[in-house]
């Protein structure tokens, strides 16, 4: 648990959560504003692609926020290690961006999309590292149990 706590401190959790919430607010504001239609070429395929990408951004950010809230609950003692690593509480899957289409979007839309992907990828790496730490710790605990039962 000490390694886990050094990897994911409360300060880091709070910073990541704040980043996710600010990005979600920026995305919502942009998606609702209509600026995309004002700043992009008039192309039906581009508009449909933007709708799809906005859903991907929303999905990514909601996965991030949910995962971070679960980690905060673990940190505060509201969830146990076993509960937080339940498959239902995993970071989840978010489809990748259609980069060739996104390259045609206005700069502000591209920035929001890329920021959501970057945050999601950072959390994926962090989650995988925490999972490896937990599995390694479980293997060590199992070895200690077997040693204790031998004596």
C-alpha cells in the first residue's frame, strides 16, 4: 500500500480531478456554443464527425472522472482495495479519435479533443501501474501466507 500511496497521493488525485472537471466544463461550453459551425467549413461529414468526436470526449472525461472519484473514495476509506479494483470500477474503454478528420477541425476543438485523450492516456498508464503494484503486493502477501502456514 505504501508504493500505491506514493504513486497516487491525495494532492495528485485532487490535481487530476480538477483538471478533468475543468476540461469537462471547457468541452461542454465549446460543444454547446456553436463555435464549431462558425469556425469550420460547411461540410456535412465534418459536422457528423464533430458530433462523434464530442461524444468520445464526453465518454473519455466521464470515465476519467469516475475513476478518479473511485480512487478518492479508496484514499478516504470509503472503498476497499478489492472494491476499487473491481472490473466495474476500472477506467473503462474510450474509442480513439479519428485523427485525419479531427485535423480538419478548428484549433479550439482540436485542443479540447487532444487534451481529453492525453488525460485519459495518463490515467490509463497510472491505472496500469497501480494494478501491477497491487498484483505484485498480492503475490508477496500470498508467499507470506504460505510461509506462515508451513511453520
